[in-house]
C-alpha cells in the first residue's frame, strides 16, 4: 500500500484551517500531520512532522511567502503551495519567485483541492485558472520589444512532448516512465525548455502550455500524453 501524502496546513483562521483539514483527511491517501497559525510555528514543525505538502496562507503572521522561501531552502523534497484569498498579481509572482509549486484560491471546491494536493505530491504544479491568464499577459516582451511571445515555437519536437506532460502535472520521473526517457534526460530537456520559454520554473512553463494549447494542468486529461488545442 502506498504511503499517504502527509500535509501540513498553515493558516491563522482556525475555523477555515479545520475545514480544510476535514476535507483533505476524508480523502483516501491523504494524512493531515499538523496545523499551524503562523510562519514561525509552521517552520518549527517541519523537521518533526516531515510533511510532503505544506499549504500556506499568504497573509498569516510572519508571511506565507517568506515562510515558503525558508521552508524550501531548508527541506529538500517538500512541496509548497499558497492557499489564499489574494488574487493580487504581485502576490502570485512573489510566491512563484520564492519557489512555491502552487497558488490556490480559497474559493476552490473540496474535490478540486484534493486533486491539487495529489498532483503536487506527484511533482506537478498548479495555479488557479482565473489567475493564470493574467500572469501570462504580464510577462515582459522578449528582447524588450514587441508583444510577449511564448517561445513554444522554438521547442524541438521532443521538448514539446515533455512540456505537454509537464502541463498535465506529471513529475520528471512520471514523464520518464511515459516517454521511455531516463529521469536525468527529462531534467536536461526541462532545462532547455525553461531557457527557451524564458520562464523561471515549471509552474510558469505549464501555464504557457495551457495558454498555447488549452492544456488542463492535471494528470486526468482524457487523452494521456496529449495536450489538445482548445
């Protein structure tokens, strides 16, 4: 039997935090290992609880973005997502710049949140769809002139194939299993993809793919391995 996904929830509103905990703990394969009300409390729990996923409120005492940056620097392998009401573009960018793997709005449904947690645990990334288009539109133009371009047209056929899998939320290991590539080879392609797309991480790469091809950012696309155009 697979080990449960260990989740730590950090939010300074106990009632909301408890509701998230009840929703996630009711799902098969997810275990809530702790709850915290501040950045300092969250960071103090990390070593003892060893969560796989940390859900952080961006505006909790001590700051969610600052906590995300410190947690990711100190604990390899952990996945961090913001769970917040903030739709501010600067907050989204700050969270992704800090290394957050997800940015989830608190209006998300329970079933969708469960799927997001599972995708994150598998190495995927997620940004609430209502924020994704705005984030992409705000990207600067290449070479400082003309409208922003995605760079997708510069990808090789193999790089495009890898990106389509990234857009479905697959980890490098899962992409390797589906494509027959070694994980280190997938990492090589990812480095090239990030450079060509002029993005900082696979979250932004997945957003670009979704914008260009209409990809769903999860692993439940009806045609595995294919990201159809809208």
